[in-house]
C-alpha cells in the first residue's frame, strides 16, 4: 500500500538507458477508481501532457518510478483527460469533500492510498481542517468493497458503517 504523495515528485527512469525522462506530477484514476497511470512533468519548451500507463510501469520504487523503455511514455489523449487526478484536472480529488449518503460530512480528501500491484485505490486520507489535523490528526477512510461515488462536486460514501482510522496508525 502506498500514499500518492510518496510517489508524486519521484523521478521516472528508463531502466534500459538510465535516463530520467521526467518526474511524477500526478496519479490518474478512471471512473471505477482504478489507477490508470502517472502524469509526467518534463523539462523543456514542449510541456504537453504525457503519461505512463500503469501496465508499463516496471516498479514503483521508494526513490524512483521505473519503466523499461521510453516507448512507455504516451501523449495524453481525450480518454486520459477524462481520468481523475489527485492534484490536477477539473475534478481533482484533493480538497473534495466526502459526504455520506445521509448528509454527514466526513472530511476533505488530502491524499489517497493505492495498491501498486493491483492498481486499485484503497483508501482516502481525510482532513477536517488545519486545527483539527493538528489536535486530533487526519483520518483514513478505507471503503473496502463498498463503492464511493465521485460526483461533480463531492464524493458520496454509502451509509454503511465504514470505520475511520487514524492516518498515523494509532
């Protein structure tokens, strides 16, 4: 299990050449909340959107994201622009409120947890605001088999009892 912020900012390295071709700018998820790839930040004049599909990522390492060849990098097409990023896009996850179907707000998304080997989003780190974060810490919502609805403005959690855990493991 990885936090997105542990991956965002890592260099993306081609294992056959040892060349760093960019850094991870964001993680991209489809509407079914599956990790589809990483958005690249590249230096230079031409900074068009480029991404690496999750199936072309050899490893999400502690210090770098490894790909086998530069052919794994693709331009961002219309389909990919519909995907949801943690930090980028019109429907980015960070800062969106999570509300139960009964109308009770659980907090705002600060980070997400995913399983790199399965490519699935498995949890949401939620904030109740700066003061609450400092005094009582952030909470983690792990919906398990329950599906959250990514709406236009908010994320809807079902009314089933989904326990909130402490983000720091307490």
